[in-house]
C-alpha cells in the first residue's frame, strides 16, 4: 500500500463518531504543553523578543477553549506552535500523543500529528484559494491525495455544517466576509482536523458575519466533537467556551471556566481586557452595595440576579 493510501485509511478511520465517543469518555489530551517557550531572534539586526515564557497547559479532546490577551501578549505565537508552524525552543509539546519537540520523533510522525490541527485566520480574503466555493473546500483534501468520491462527500458534509451548502457552486470572491470565513472553516472540517485554532477569525466581520461564524464554531464543537481553541477580543464570544485562558507578557495568567474568570474583573482590566457588559454592571452594583453575584454573565441570569437583589433590598 502506498503512503498516500495509508494516510487516507487513517483519515477515514478518524470519523466523527469516534471523536464524539472520546469526548463522552471525558477526553484524552489532544495537546499537552510543558514549559514551552519561544523567542523571535530578530534575524541578528533586531532585538530578540521573548514571545512565550514557560507555558504549560493541556487541552482535552472535544473541549472549547477561548484565549484572551492584549495585543502582543503571545496568542498568535502560541497558536503557531500548537499547529506546528513554529517549533518551541524550550520545553515539551505533545500533539495527539506525539512529542513534536523530541529529537527521537520521526518526520513522518510529526507530519501525521500536524494533520490533526488546523487554523483559521483573521482575514477572510487571504484564505480563499479557488474561484468556486466547493473547489476551495476540496483543495485541502485534494492535496492530501484523497479519493475524489470521498472528497465529494466530505465537501458536502463540511458545507452543511457551516450552513453554506447552497453556495457550493457560487463564486467565492463574491461572498460576504462571514461567508468566506465559513468556507475556510469548511475547508478545515473537510480535512478532518480534530482540533481547529481560530486566530481572531471574527475580528474583521460585521455583527451578522460574526454571529454566523460563531454559530458554526459552536456547532462544530458541540455536534462534531472537534476541539476548538479560539483566540478572540470579544467577551461575548469567550463566554461560549468551556474554558478561558488569559495571556499577558508571554505567560498564562488566568485559566478557568468563564464564570470563574469574568468575576476577576480588576485583574482582567489590568491585563488590558474588558469584562462582559453584564459583569461590569454587576460589579458596579456590588460596589454600590447591592448584593448581586458577579458570575451571572448571561443576559437573562444578570437580569434575574438584579431583580432578586432589588426585591431583597426593598424588603429591608
Ligand atoms: N515575526 C516576528 N518577528 C519578531 N517578533 C515578533 C514576530 N511576531 C510576533 N512578534 C512579537 O512577539 C510578541 C508576541 O506577538 P504575538 O504572538 O503576535 O501576540 P498577539 O497575537 O497576542 O498579539 C510581540 O511582542 C510581537 O511584537
Ligand atoms: Mg495575534
């Protein structure tokens, strides 16, 4: 059997029900970073930039992690290490059980590990490679040497997941920003990526495009069991994740469930971040002496918490 066929077989085995099974089982670590660091050496003439310092964390298969942090805090560098565009210059990084930082790991194993992780970037216009939508989605799997019949099925499935099936034969350049991003997501789904990293993929979109893309991201995590790591500046987006990591100065400074992180309003402000508007309102009300919880960041929970506190205050 040729290597291409072997790769195909491995890919086909990697069907979504298997992913969902492992998610139900509590999820093994798809990514494990132990004290990884990365310095841009500036090519000799410029200053060295220590972009990441001793980062340790792991990501469970099937989970949804949001990464927050001010500009320059190291988020994109971390994303590039996780999808193996860059190699850490210290520490150990394991992707799907393969130690990609070990000298003993073969090129072939790294090649296989790399296939697990895909990335969707910020600019929708830089990610389209073909003129017709379905050709664009097929481009990745074609490059992997997958059979045309299998590609056809995957392209249709992937376009369904992002709600773009009816645009399959449309010209990609005429789509809106949100639609282009969804086509880019479909491309990564068609490649059977088990983990997709979004690097501010909604930053250039209008509110409608943002909502469409977020809906697709949530669906591919919840229904397809794909592990999502989403770098964002928007708190409402981060609140959809099961875990929020906050970076500052090349380090992880907070890591927890959204409800645990958003209550730490003052620390978030120190990291140059906002808190959700609901959290800020609750925080101000607490400062004013009203007994409200800080973790009611959902709009409805926030309104209910305020109503309850006002009723209680009226009784005293
Ligand atoms: N190609 C590069 N060469 C030199 N320095 C870089 C390069 N890319 C990023 N940096 C620097 O590394 C630090 C982290 O950048 P980055 O990972 O892009 O942060 P973020 O995505 O959080 O804005 C910043 O100080 C940035 O200026
Ligand atoms: Mg960045």
